[in-house]
């Protein structure tokens, strides 16, 4: 009986030693730092209203992404809005509002390490707006290039919003959301207004987001 017990104990000790040797030969560690970095360029299309007319707005962003929690960069927007000619100032011509604005882009992100995340962007900056005049045949009027009749004004703007982000891969991300523009007034002789209002749209971000999962690597120290 004692001999059988001794054999069993010896067998268990042998298995334990083999197991310890295997764990000593291989070590598992994380090959990424705790903080990950990214950078991207994004192009977006938004639909909005300016001076009560439907308007298309194109947005371009360049930003740095810190640990999938905060974006810091610049945002630029261009808009074009056809307007009714209700005045005699542009008699015989069609008019459109054309302008743009840009500024600092900040965007805190929640759940950035997941496929779907939520962000709260805000843009702070300024812009300019002008009136483009067209002839009856649709060509640009010579009055656009006449300094005496040139009409341009600037404004300040803040634009907060909320986005839903979908991480396609480490290099592509889809963004969809709504924003609200808060601007100072502009004055263009026959147009005194602001560009306040909601916009909704979506677009694509292209860059490096480090969206892949953290890898586990085994090194064979026993072969050294």
C-alpha cells in the first residue's frame, strides 16, 4: 500500500515540475502601451437651412486622437445657398449666399474602444459670407468683381453637436450626427441675418485609430 502511495506522489511531483518548466519558458505580455494615439482626415456632407433656404454644407476635418477619448484638430466648412431675389438691388439677377467658417475642433468620446461610440464635438472659430450674383442665363454677374458693389461680411461661430461613430477598422470610421450653429449676425446690405440652425449629416474618417485589439505575445526565453 505504502509503495503504491509513494508511486502516486512521485508521479504528481513530476507533472508539477513539467508544468512549472513550461510556464518558465514562456511569458505572456501586452505589446501595446496603455495610451494609444491616432490621426485622421475626415470629409462630411451636411444638410441644413440658411436664411430659411435648404443649403448644402461640406465639412473637412484634420485631428489628432488621444487614447480614443479626445480629438483635437481643425475643422473647415463651406456652404452654398440659393436665395430668392426680393429686392431691386439685384434687379434682373439671381443671388446665392456663399461662405465658409473654420476653427478649433474638440471632440470628447465615450466608449471609444468599442465598435460603436458616442462623441460630443464642438467647433469654435469664425468665417465670412458673401453674395454671388448670376445673370438670367446662369453665368456669374460682372458685379461680383466690381469693388463698388462687392458685399462681404464676417462672423464668429460656435458649433456643438453629438455624433455616433462606427469603427470599421483601425483605418476607417463612419461618423453620423447633428450639430447646431450659433453665430453672430452678418450684414450684406439687403441680407441682415445669421447662420444659426441645425444641420444633420454623415461622412468618413480615414487615418490610423489603433482600433485593433491588444495582442498577447509569447516569447520563448528557454531558447535564449
